[in-house]
C-alpha cells in the first residue's frame, strides 16, 4: 500500500503537512526525529489522517494535487 498522510503540529497547531510514504509509521517517526528539514522546526507531529492507495502513481498524483492551490482548498474543506 501507498499512503498520502496528513500531519498536524502539536507545538504550532496552525502548521500542517501533507506527504507520501510506503511505511506510514516509520515516516511519522522520521518527521518527529527531525529527519525532514521541512517539518523539523514544528515537532512533534501527530497523524491527522491518511488515504491508502494500491497504486503508487495514484498516491503521488493525489499528494501533488493536495499541494496545489485547489487541492489545499479541498483538503481544508474535506480532510482536515
């Protein structure tokens, strides 16, 4: 399975992050360990939700969409 996941910062509740992973638990641990420069300053992170896909390309396409202007509006209204 391939996952598009949604993180919310506990230290800065207004900060959110959307990402892609094949191993969701390991990726969350990496974010909380400071392994990503984009998320390290807002640690700790909690998982708000995720969408699982059997197809890698569909998961990557959905992640890309959620990072676009219209995708951010969709996520704010429907996913967060």
